[in-house]
C-alpha cells in the first residue's frame, strides 16, 4: 500500500508490520524502514563527492500500486557546481522486499570529486552478526559465504568489512533474530565498471559506529577527480527483511512430485490421477533443477568457462525464456482441479558470465546475478496465483531473507 501525506510518502503492507518513508522531494530513500516497530534502516541515499542525493530537485514524481507492487518513481536533477546530474529512481515494494533501479546521466563539465555513491545507508541499533555472499569474481577464485560477529562499540568507530567489488548480498542480523538483507542487483558488471574508471576502484565498507552499522556503497572511490563519459548509467539493488522464525512451514498433506518430459513439459495427466486418488489436500512439488534447459538458458560459472565454452546445468533466471518457461508451468498448474498449492525447489540465485543473457557481447564474458529475474518471476507468480494456489519455496536451512520470502 502507498499513501501520500503533506510531509512524506508512506509505503506499508496490509498487515502494517512494516513501514517505509520517502521524502516528498528528493530521490533518496527510504529515509526510514521500520519492521515490527524496530527501525532497521535510515538515511538511505547516495552522493557525488560532498553533494548528497537528498538535494535533488524533482521534476516529476509518480506513485501507484500495480499487480501486488507499490511503486514510487522519481525524475529530477542534482545541482553540482554549475552543472548537474539527472536522476531517475524507481522503488518497487512487494511484501518484505524493495527493489531499486537508479538511472543517472552526468551533464557536460561535471567532475566527480573522488567518491560516487549509490544506496549507502545506516543500520541503527545493535546487531549480532552479518553474513556476506562475496563478489562473483571472488567466488570464482574460491571465496565462500562467511559470517562475521559484530563486536561492542568501544568508543571508536572501526571498519568491519571492506571490498573493492560489490558483495552480492550482506545479511545483517539483530540479537532477536530479525534479519535485513542488502544486495546488489543482477547488473554486477555495471557496479564493477566503476563508471569508466580503472578496475577495482569501488569501495564497499561496513563501519561500526556508536549509533549502529554504516554501510557505505561507492561504485567509484578513487584518488583524483574524475570526469565520466556522457552516457546513461544504471544501477539496480535491493533490500529484504524478515523476522526470526517467520519462514513459512511447508504443508504436510499429499505432496506429488511432478514428472517432466525431456523438453521440460510437466505430465499433467499423472498429476490429475494422483489428486483424484488422494483423500488429502494435494500440493505439486515443482523442482526447477530437474527441468532440461537449453545451452542458451544455463549459467556459465566463470569468465574462464565462458572463454572455453563450458556450461553448467543450472538455469539462469536472467534469461527471458527461462522465466517464460516457468510461467508456462505455473499457468498449467493453475488449471488443475483439486490442486491446493505448489512447493517450489531449485530456485536459488547464482552468478553467471554468459553475456547474451543480459544482451551484451564481450569476449571474456559479462558478470551478472540472476536474482532480479527471480524477483520478477516470484512477483508475477504470487499475483497470478492469488486466490488460486498457495505457493511455497523449499530452500536450505539458512536461506537469504529475499529467497525465504519469494512467494509471500
């Protein structure tokens, strides 16, 4: 739901458990995000040098609700010392998830004074730990997911983490178990291009302060003023939040494993027969890892694999035909009489280097993460199955908050 008052935009869900606040003027936000009366995020915004995004001058602001998603769109410009940067921001809220897309066009004569930020934010209060899914290139070279404990503040701010490439996601956990996830979108290559400066010139820091954790996110952090090329720049990222113990329990009724043809078609006849012979509620188990995907649809797991033509067997959700095939299956299952819901497996996000998946051509591959595609599919499926089928996701024991809440 979305409400506009004289002071602010308010976005909240039907249960009113969470509330996000955006300013009436300015493209930054959310300036606060509260869940169960607990302030999780504040002062979210970027900057160009010392000029903060909150100083943007609005030209057009649009707010609306569509297909289960509350959307706030901003179009304006940020004055920067005699020139300006044009900003377009789109904030899309669905249940306990926010997906942000930022489009920036630097005008002629604009110099970036060393630092350029997108989506830096403050996580106020006490935090127990944070779990990092490393940058894609770090994972290629052996880095794995790690959890870091947050010490008590001893009167001096300290840095708890620092990366020159964007971590795919970081999950921050409260002492009471509430978790908030801040992640990079699918466009890893854009974040790592450093808006045209030298490679490894980004800066992503977690600082422990007396007020909480400060997460600094800078696609550019260099030692000199830099004039970017005059072209559009786009960045996507997201936030997801979840309380401890909120994971939906899987149904204990009749679970029917779907059968698939070599072309990925589901056997609806056998499903109907099993439903007819059951005296319990029936739930279809849809395992996307068991479908046969074409070579154009699967992930390439490193730039080295791309150069050598080595493919995995995992579907990349950045591919439109993968989402299209998944939607086709969901539509078929919606028409099965007596089916009460779908339990979905094999839907974890992953990185990929096949450039054609993101409409690119590069001889060494293009790094991307297919989580945006998963979000888009989940939003569609949740809205499409509303009042028809219950959707559940079956994951490992410690799923990302964004994945645990995909179909809620």
